[in-house]
C-alpha cells in the first residue's frame, strides 16, 4: 500500500541509485493545492507501484504556479519499468481532476555530495531551495569539479548565514546539469543570505567569483518551494 507522510526525505540514503526531478506548471495557487490532492488520491488508491521506488515527494513553488517532483529509486531500470506499466494511468487520472497541467521537464540525476550543519538533525526544513545549473555540453568531470569548487567556497566562510541546514548536490546523468537541493529553516533566511553583504552565498569573494564564472557555465536558476506531499510504501 501507499502511505502519506509529512517527513522530509533523507537525500543521503545510500540505497538511492537514481534521483528524478521534474517540474509541472499548474497555473495558480489553488490549482497547486488541487493537483497535490489529486496526486495523493491517485497514488493512495493504488498499491505501491514498485519495490525499487523508495519515495515520491511533491513541492509547491513559491511562484504560485509550479510543482516540483522528486522521486528516489534504487536504479534507473526500476523507474523505466514503472513508466512502462504504471505512470500513464496515474497521470491520466490526475489530468482528469486538474486539466491543463504542463509537464515542463524531467531530468535524471545521481547524488554526488552533501554538506550539512552539525545540528541539521534537530532542525526541520521550512523551505527547500532548488538551484539548477546548466553547462554548455556534457562533461562529467566539469560537473564534479564545479561542485567541489562550491564546497571549497562554502568551507572558506568563517560565519555561514544562519538558517541554512543542508545542501545536497546531484549530477545529471547526461553530464550537462547540476542540481542543488538546499534545505533552509525559512524562505526569509535564504532571501537574507542572498541579499546580505559580506562573505557567503552570492558574495564577491574570489572563491565565489570562481564558482560563478566557471568555464562552460551557461546559466542557473534559483527557486523556493514548500514540501507539500510525501508518499512512501506502507
């Protein structure tokens, strides 16, 4: 069976061999809520679809228009089997309940590195920030080197901004993207970190300038989300 949970996922679970992130545009805050409930009902009325699926989580964008989907699998083969046998009927039922959903993109990732505060286990994320970085063409070595440079910049900060809990970096399997799933206590903590002067995220330090001007870096986006739904096997 399928069980609903409010618990945020543990992105460092070693048995997760494949992570999938996708984005839907639904158009308005009320439709965000309707789509989340349609997803929950569709899944809860059915058995858990695959032993290889470890969890499925949905997040409501602070833009009032989008939903982020994060599913964790033991391997890509388990996901591909799910697509062949279960995904379409579930999407059809959701689309009947909430017509007009735009499925913008779906990307395959593998977890690479995580950084956490010492007290991360005692704090519950109030906001999830997704940083999506795109490079010019596939280059797995460049993906890893860029993430390592981010950690070097983070480690150089004597006084990290309060409110940050953890950052989980994922590399797309096609070699072109990096996704950082960052956990913050609140959205305002993240806003303050970006806007504040001095060292830290978005600062003008040499290490951060190196990150921001990495050769082959095409662009990046930053979006904030609330955890709206968690589904796990009962």
